[in-house]
């Protein structure tokens, strides 16, 4: 049996192995492959026993998009994966509390990418904590996190963000104007502010020196001529509203 088939077999039948000691003794690369297969193929993790056996310090990217995410799961990530660079919570079953989420983020100081769409616990105060705890953050996806408002710009403006998705949040033109001429505004390449209270006035404030992809579907953009798109722009996602 090939290595890949072995990985798939163990991932499919992982519940049968959780009481067997040798699972913990597997090489880190094998554990990581099993973890990834469970998430991608077998609808994720829904208890903390199995992740406890598989999570390890060599993991730098974790996707929990099909899993039940509890405070215990987040605590395991913080404890066992200190070198984590990318964390995807989007489309997971959010069962964690705000203290659980914040406690984990405080310990994940090397995080560079966070994807956490449609999370009701994420707001301006969480963004503050995130930026203070994870200074290397360059990708942030908080789409549909309604608690994210203009005040988040106060914390994001100093971040080296390359990709930012705040579509369907509560930001306005004030957010764009606040980050425009700061480190964040000068670094952004990919920005989505769709279905927010954004107008052409807010877009015009952006420096446009680095932005390659911009999404503002559902925004009240009346005059694109004043926006002044830059020469690096490759793609605009926008539909004319009636």
C-alpha cells in the first residue's frame, strides 16, 4: 500500500486509533498529512482527543474549516503549534467563547494569515488584540464580522497587510481614509470592502500605489473618475447597483 493510501486509510478510520499509543509516536510529517486529510475529506474534527494526538510544533498552517472549534481546540493549537503562520477558522462550527479565542491569539505571535469569516465574537477590540499579539500579520479575512467598525482602522493602520477582506462589515469611508496613508494603505495589494458603507470618496483616499485587486460590490460608488485607480490594478470586482 502506498504512503498516500495509508494516510487516507488512517484518516478515514482515525477514531479506531485514538486509544493506541503509537499514534503519538508517528513522525510529524505523517501526523500533519493525516490532520489535513481529515479536514479536507472527512468533515473535520469534532472532539479534542484526536487533535491532541496529531497537533505538533512543526505545523505552520492549520485549516479547521469543517471542524467543531471549541475553546479546548483553540487552547491545543496555542499549546502545541507555537510556530503557526496560517489559521483558517472560516466555515468551522464556532463553539468557542471570546476569552477562548483571545487567549489563543495571545499565544500565536508568529501568525501571518487569519481567516475568520462570519464570526460574531470578532469586533474592534479583538482586532486591537490581534494586531498587538501578531505583528507579522499580512493577510486578514474578517468578511461578515459585523462587529468590525471604523475603530479597527486605528489598529490596522500600522500593520503590513497585503490582503484585507472586510466585506459585509460595518466600516465606512472613515476606515479607508484612516488607513490610506499609513503602513497598511501603502502595503495593500488585495482589498475587499464589498457591501459596506463605502463611496467613491473613500476609495479616492487610497494611495493606489500597490493595489492590484479591489472589490466594492454593493457599495454606493457614483463617480469612478475621481477614484484614480493605479497602474498596478489588475482586477475590479464591482456591480452597478440600481
